[in-house]
C-alpha cells in the first residue's frame, strides 16, 4: 500500500472544503438561483428536497441566467467531487481491511462511510432524515456550519436540503476520513512488520546457507590432507624388522 495514501485522501478532502467555502460566500446568490429556476419551471410552491429534484428543475427550465447557472454549477462541482472522494475512501478501506485485526475499527469505518454515502445519494432528503428534529427544536448550535441561519424561514422550507447537504456531508466525511486514516495507517504498519519479519527470515536463511558452504569446504580440505598423507605414505620403503641387516655377499672367482 502506498505510504501516502491516507495523506492524499486527506489532502483531497481539504481541497473540496476550500471549494465549498468559496461556494458558501455565494450562498445568497445560490438561493436566488434556486428561486429563479423554480419560477422558470412553474413549480413555485414545490420545495426542493433532493438532488434529483434539483437536477429535474434545471432540466425543465426554459430560461437561464449566466450568474445563476455558474453558482449552481459550482454546487454540483463540490457535490461530484465529494461523491468521487467517498468512492476512493471506500476503495482504500477495502484494500486496508484485510491487513488490520482491529474489528471494532473496521466496523466504525464501515458505518461512517456507509452513512456519508447514503447522505449524498441523489434521492436523499437531508431535512427529513437528519435535521427535522434540530429544526423543530431550534437547536443547531452543534453544527459547525451556519447555512440555515443565513437564510429566511421560507427559504429554509423550500431549499433546506440543498443548503445543508454539502456542509453536513463534509462533516460526515471528515469524521470518516479520520477513522479511515487510522485504518490505512494500521494496515501500513502491519505490512511493514511482515516485511521486516520476512527480511529477518531471509537473512537467517542466507547465514545458514553460508555456514553450510563453509562446512562443506572444510570437509573437502580435510579430505585433501588425508589423501596427501596416504600418497606420501605409499612412497616410503617397505617395512623391515629391527636388528642388523645381513649384507648380501657376492661370490667372486678369486675367493674360491
């Protein structure tokens, strides 16, 4: 696994957040754009609850405005990049999970990614599923983003899901990214540990093989010495008993 995989996903998330905060500065223009296209499509009393409905609204519109079209395109750019990053996070988690033994962490990563994936589905109604109780209780203080506070009540009713989908999804993905980074780091550590163990085993095998070669070489040299000794022994004169050696007398004609 790439050493910088977790960091690259975090960097991508940071880039998407930067683009979102650029969009947030144009939030009022975005609300105006939704109003414009809602009126152009003759659906002035129908609230936008899902991304799918917003796409349908834009497709039905017969009139267009360059400024409004640009801010809505920016919203969809952030949305599409968010969806793409969720897909990358899921793939990274799937690749890392087999190398990690912490089952609780894997469950938490799975749940967090499933949640943000569901949250960004084109048919998901954020208000109905996530914010209804908070809106009724008027307790949005725990939200990091204040998009709903910046809009009027009627705008919240009509466009609430479109206003808070991206910030809520970014918060959820940031949480999932932290858990997934821990998973990826754990997998990387496990892989490095296995590689180190494998290297140690390979070193032991190499030392064992080297010792075996030295042992065979030593045996061979001892055999050569023994052979040399045998050769030198065979060149000596035959063994004779101790004592004076009787000289051979050669008979000559002068003596007889």
